[in-house]
C-alpha cells in the first residue's frame, strides 16, 4: 500500500525531529505549526465529530455545517490540520468510507490547500478510484510543486509497473556532475529561503563558500554516497537541530554491510572505547581504547564526523550522542568507505586488522538510563522523601488526543507527590527530544509560584494571533513546594530546551548532568523537500519559537549547575551516574 510506505518515512522523520515542531510534506505537524496554533480558545470541531460517533459520517458532516452556520466563532472550523489527522485516523482504522467523506469535506473547505488534495488523492487511490486520485494529486502538485509525494503517486498511477528506486542500489550510483551541482544549488536555495534564522550561527559568506567548495569536489566519478555526505555537512553548517537529512537512516540503509565499521564504540571524554567487539571478539576486548583507525588518530576522525552532525548552535554534546548511536555508519562515510579496517589500541603500536562486519548495528538507547512505558513514570525513594519524575518525551499533543494522557499522568503524579509530602523532586528529562508546548506548560504550572509567559517570540508563516504560551499562565494552587533537581543531557532537544531554559532562568532548582542539547531559542517546525536529480530527502526548519528566558546565550545549551558525565565503566555496568550522584547529593544534604 502506497500510503503505508509514505507514512513509515513520515513517522520516522517525526520521531527524529520532534521538538518545537515538525511539519513534514504530508502535514501531521506539532502544535507550533501555523495550521493548528490559532485555535486554543475555540471548541474542538474534531471533538464534536468524536462525540457523535453514533451518527453516520454524513450526518456528522451535516452537523459540522449546521454549527458553522449558527456558531461560526465557537469551533475551530478552520483547523485543517486537526481535521486532516482525524481523517487519517479513519483511514488507518480501515474505515475507508468515513475517511473518504472527511477528506472530501476538507477539500471543499480548503480548496487552496495542497495537502487537502493530497490526502483526498490517497483515500481515492486506496479504494480504487485511480482517475479521481490522479485528478487530486495533480491539483495538489499544482498548488505545491515541492510535494514530491504527489509527484510519485502520479507516476505510480500512470505506470503501475514502475518499481520504486532501490535505496541500497543508490550507494554506488553515479549521477552527472552537473546534476549534482544543480542539486547543491537547489539545496542551498531551499535552506536559505525556508529557514528563518539560517545565518544566525554561520555567516552568509561562509555558507556560500561551503557550497562552492562542495561543488568543486564533484567529479565524473562522484557516487551518491559521497554526495549525501557533502549534503550532510552543508545542512549541519546551519547549526539547527530541526534541519537534517532524516537522521542518517538513508545513509545507513544504503551502506553495504561489509563496509560498515565492525565494532560498536562509545566516545567518552575525547576517548573512543569499544563497547561491543561484534564479530571481532577474538581480536578486541570490551573497554579497550582505540587511538587510531586506518592510521588516522581517532580525534581527527571525530572532528571530521562532527562537521556533518546537526545540532543547535555550537552544542557538541548532541554531536557526541549522535556519534554514539550511529558510529558504525558514520565512520565509513567519514573515511570514504575503506574496504578494510585496522585499529591501534592504547598502549600498543601494532595495528589490529578487523574482520569485516557481518551486520549493521546502531544503539539508540543508553541501557544505563531508565526508560519508561510511554516515556513517563514516577518512582519514590527513601521512604517517599524523594520522588523521581521521568519524562522521556513531551510528545503529547492536543490535536492528536495524546495530551490528555500526559495531563492526567502529571496531575496524578503531583497528587501522589504532595500527599506523600516528598521533600525532593527529581525531574529527569534526559533523552527527551521535545514535543508539545502544552505538555511543557502544564508541568511548569506545578513548579512555579508566580504567573509566567512561556514564549517571548513566536514567528511562523500565516500567524494571525497569539498561540498557547504567548499569554500569561497562572500556577496551579497545588503546586510542588519542595526542592527541585533536574537531570539533563545532550539529547534533550527543542521543547525540552524551552522547559529547561525557564527552569534555569527562574532558578527553580539544581540542574545536574551535561550541557543540554538545546536552549531557549528554537528554529522549529520543518518542511520536507526532495532534490530534483538525486531525489535526496531532507527537512528544513521553517519557524521560530523562543522561550521567555532571553537572557541566556543562544549559542550554547542549557548548562548544568553540577557537571557530571558517565565513565565507560559505569556505562558498561549500566550504572546511571547522574541519577546516583543526585540521590547521594540529596542524602548528604539531608544529614
């Protein structure tokens, strides 16, 4: 099914970029996107549909028009995004006729929306109405020439036997040099036109100098694998965590297994340690330090890789975490895909030739850090004197219906914390990639004792009025009164930066860990594009969201009050160094 493949990419992209907001080509955005944010004071029209599930869809749509005529200002009738998502919920549940009616209504309500026609085309294609699907996809592409999904669907309808391009085959594919250069020009233009703060962390002169340098490196034998690595560096030069090439999934998928680096490693305090020898256990032991790869000092290999890793501002903790996840993929790209690898270990001058990799492996989660069901959990220590609230994500949105789960969870947590009279509360946001400002604001209302404004600056295309967070918010009466501790790391991104910037600015508690991966400033959202010749897919931030903590520097992440990092021994022994230190600190303060 075509829609399944398309949404597999969208969901993976959303997971990688989630934070202040992601608005992919098929619009399933976060709350900071322009299509959703202006409806906070109106009743949800989607909720009306859900409350009348007992009625046939035709009658619910009739009710929609009746309410719109009689109460035009009561409901968010203009909320195309929420209606679109509701339609996809029907489509995903295989309620095809209901999905057809909803998407048909959305096209009538939003006749100038490329996304509306794209969605309607999708349901038409699913139910076998190819001619109607073709009409809708052509209209979608006419309204938005960058909608490459519509372009692909049109090609599929006109030629069903045409097979999609095999990504693995693209690794060694060679395009014409002029095609590469045209794509580089297109990439640069899309970034500079779309990104609202493109020259905040790199000068305009340096950016265009980099583009010209990359164009000069193109030859008649340049492969697509080499080209995507050039694009990674260009995109990383903008220093924006919301601008990337799909988090290296494309690079990993097409990399031949035999060329993958055959060891899993971890970069700790500027030293590269083996954490899994994979099929080289006879040659290399766990915890040994690699000092060079193919004769190149590891510090130089990492410097090269860091130039290709996106992060916010000049934050390097994010780059370290990205390397630790993708090292088996990144090392081959940085070293131009050697046929074999030899390493030198600390204390030895003799290189060790490694066996070729037999599998591709990446490590997403740190096994030493607790991971909760649905990313949320609450624990108590020391006879309930200390509570630990772990928030692996703020990815809970009102328009998706998931915000209610987050709100209910947080409400229940503070009922328990306050009833147990816990003196200390640890809020762990390590690994939290961000999400909804609604979730962040809701939590802050339990922590602050005076009214606050969440945002100082919000800018995006089509903004007409204030969004949630731009107006003053009052604390809850049953707010927490004890001591606060915050655990942070370089993964903490976007909305997590907003949350922690306010905690830092207002001195809510003690911050422990390493430099956060974000701060109060966020070039958020994201439009997804595809290059014309090479078909490389990438995402560029398209809006700005800045928290009230404007006194903090934009170049660095939120800095901890107490810097603690994990040793290789603690990592291998699955010891949560930061949490253990915090509990010990609390225990010493209690004495």
